[in-house]
C-alpha cells in the first residue's frame, strides 16, 4: 500500500447537515463528537472547513417530486437549520446552505474549493446515504479525491449507512475512521 500524506493546503473538510433538526437521529451524538475531532485537526493544521446545512427560504424551494417514500411535511422549529454548537465553528470556516441532498448542485461549493486549489475533500455528516452520498457522487463527477469518515456519519438505519460505506464509497474514494484519518494526517 502506498503511503498517503494529507496536504491540508489542498484538502477540505466538508460536514453535511450537522444541524439541530437532524443530529437527533440515533448515533447523531457520536457523529458530532467525531466531526468535532476532525474540526479540531483542520483548525490546528490550517485546513479549509465547509459546514453545510440544509434549509429552505419559504417552503416553495423544497423539492417535491413524486416518490414512493415522501418526506414528512410539517413545521420545523425555528432553530432546525442551526449548526450544532459542539462543532466549534470559527470565523475562518465557510458556511453553506443547500436546498437539496447534494452540496454542489445550486451552490458555490465547487467554486470555493477550486479557488483555494483544493483537490481532496474529507466527508462526514448525516445522512450517510442522502446528503453525504449525494455530495460524494457530485464530487466524484467533478474529479475530487475523497475520504469518507465512516464513524463521522450515520443514517436513519444501520442498513442505509452500511450500504453507502460498503457498496458506494470504496468505488469513489477511501473509507477511513476518525482516528485512522487523524493518525494518517499526523504521520
């Protein structure tokens, strides 16, 4: 196996939907704790961090295609889209609001990464098989190298989480644990 070094000048941490209205899913606290370790690493090493949340302006911008499994409609708490305060978000960190699963479509994420010379992204967040995988597939099409931090993401079921980790992510990037990635970065 070739030893890979992490070049923080060319690597961004992209955390998906770690917001108050979403982190309450089973395993959400563990995901935020591991994401906070990654945030600390990127802050210490001067890496670029993108905190992505999903939110809607007036509800008219919510996707409404016909599906077999529609999302539940209803009112959201006023702080539903507020990023989890345990993440230690700094003024130097980039905040991005998306209106669908993936963080690239309809946003300036690709522009912000390319202007900084970033070619590698480290992904975590909720939900593994929706927001994270949607972003990962878009990043793959744009040609980004990717690390997927399996214990810094979760889904609404273990089966959904495992399917992305086992059957999608290994084909479009590298799957690591939080501690494994941090160890690799510190070598």
